[in-house]
């Protein structure tokens, strides 16, 4: 049998089945068209919402004249929850609360970010912010846990280094000078040409001098106050 004859024969065998199932085929085709339309519409709305969220966040930041107005950022985070700009707005809002000294409120927002967006790339920085907020309230044990999470969850050396520095600072404040000096020395070696490395080297040297002194060790000093600036940096 020639190929053309075989194709013709197959077509005549298929035709009765097509006639018998014409309604089903038409219904299936309609469902496919509807699904494609819904997907295109949803994608369009998502893209438009992302643009709206970005514009809202920009307006909030511009209105703050370079500061990070907590209320405005948190409103964007609520209005555009789930968008990239909405997620960033929540983190910036938490940072603004920290900068203004509202450490308990900042803690709540950093924790909200971690609970709502556990897969976000900024989770380590949120952990660092959470640790700083807890640390500022004197909740050092919980703060250290958050710092350790920040250090272990990121491949970003800067965030990991700052988290380790915070852990060393807590240890120093608790009078654990040997532990603190070891951590400072590790940071100094890891960041030899940075301000963080320089600060760590200075602290390590001071603690080495202090522990080498024959004089009785002084009573544990209180932890240094958290930095006045946000515990992480995000470009506006």
C-alpha cells in the first residue's frame, strides 16, 4: 500500500470517531482557549500590580526625603503583599522602625517578613535585623540565635561577617573574652581590607591585651549599644 493510500485509509477510519466526539472536542478546545486567556490576563495583572507596587514604594521613599518612613513603607507592604516591591517595603519599614529606636515594633515586622516570605533572598538580612532588634531590648540569647541564623543562611560574606561580629560583641559583653577574641580574629582574617575587618582586628587586639594582663579581669561590661543605622543595607 502506497503512503498516500494508507493516509487516506486512516483518515476515513478516523472520521467517524471525530463526528461522534465533535462536541467533546469542541468543549475541550474551548477549555484550552479559556485557560490560555486566564493565564494571559493573570500574567498581565501581576505585571501591572508589580509596576504599581514599585511606583508606590518609590513615592513613599521620595516623600521621606531619603529617610525610610515606616508607616508609608508598611502601607505599601500591606497594599501590595506578595509583590517584590511589597516584600522590600516590609523590610524597609522594619528597618525604619529600628532606626527610630522602636525596637519592639521593628522586631514584630522583621519576624513578620520571615514568617511571610521564608524563601526571600533577604531572609538572612531580616534575621540580622531581628537579632539587632532583640539585642537592643536586652534579649541577648534570642538575639544570638537570630544572628546565628543570619550567618548560616547566607552566602553573602558581608551579612555573615556582620552577624558574626554581633555574636562576638554579645560574647564580649558577657565577659567571654576568649570566645569574643577568637570570633573577632576570624572576622579580621576574612575581611582584611574592610572597615568590618579593621574593627574586628582592633577589638581582637584590645581583648588580647586585656586577657594577657596580670591584673584581675574586670567585671563583664554591658554590650555595646546597637548601631544607630539599620543592621543591613538595601538600595533605595
